[in-house]
């Protein structure tokens, strides 16, 4: 069974997802080397790592793109094998990737309901119920404090941060229990980043378990409840909010002793 993990309210809770000593091999290349990670409802667990740390492989393993070579994934306390991303989505694990999988020339509503459109009428006259779709889209946005001009606005006219919030709202609307966010703030300005982080905070408060993948320590500290550092396919440790500083997290990501030696050789300028 999954280990009990302290929830943010102080009580112990069984993780929704528990990855136990996960390994992923691609031939002779070991992308993940015994990674253990879990997340509970209403928590934002940040996974930090530099480029090449194994974050992308981790995401794809949790979301059903890859099957682990070794180790076990528990979902709601039970062993689970996802054969595809659709299996993971059906279970309640939604992933918002950096590319967002949206069509710029289509409206917010059509992107929001793509493949899951509400319909009206009878076959062969069945058609998308645009009024219902528009109303539901805007309601889902308002519940997360997201303000857009309207549901007919083309996604391509939105800012990067607004597109991120639409993708997050879509995942929550369709029943995400676990929301995996792949570097959602990496290409955003300060204002857009603030809006995305505020949306993550609201999602967490609604009881969704959030896995926030990032290399930005400041962004992680803004919303994270726990922090795990990944380096070269291995986890270097997990800490709760208040138990670790930003400098300590940055040092772990950079490799600790290696960074200290480099800083010394450059006269403390790193």
C-alpha cells in the first residue's frame, strides 16, 4: 500500500498517485533511476529539475505515455497500469503540456470542448449546442477566477498565460483528480505568470492534486506545499513548505557540491 503522506491540513491522507521506485530504460539509457513521488488531494507538489533531469520522462510515465521498466504506480491506493494517456485521463489524471494542444483559429469554447462537444437534436440533425457550450465554458472560467472577453474569442488572440488558464480550466471541468502541469510559466512574463500561479492556487483549493513541473524555484515556492528535486533521473530529496529555502532548492537542482566548487573558482559570482 502507499505510504501515508501528511496533507496540507495536518491530517494524514492516502496519496491519489504514488510512484514507487520507478525506473524507465530506453535501451542502455536510464532516464529514471528509482524515482519515488506522490501527491495528495488539495496539494501542489512541485517537481523541480534542470534540463535533462528526467522531468519529461517522469510526466509521460505518470500520464500513461510510457510504462515503467521497473517499479509500481498506485492510483487511489491500488496498483494501476495505464496502457495509454486516454486510460490515465479516464482515471482522472490530466496533463497540460507546454504546447497546450489548442487550435489558434478556433474559439475558446470550441477548444474547450474539442472532442467532447455538448449536442442537441436527433441524428442525423444532431449538432453542437453552442449556447450551452458557451455558458459552460464561461462558468468554468469564472469558477477559477479567469476573466476573458468572451467564449467566441479566438484562442490565438489570447496571451500565453490566458491559454494556460483555459487549458487548466478545461482539465478541471472534465473531472481531473490529478493535474500535471508541464512548465506552465516557463515562457511567460511577470503578469501572466502571476495569473497562472493564482489559477493553480485556486485549483488546489478545490481539492485537485497538482503536480507542478518547473525549473523555476521562485514559481514553485509561490504555490508549492512540497518540493521534490530531480537530478539525472534520481530524486535528491523531498521537503515541505517552510522546511527548505529557495537557495537550498536551487543548490540541490544545480548539483550541490559541483555548484559550490564552480562558485569558488569564479570568485563567488554564480
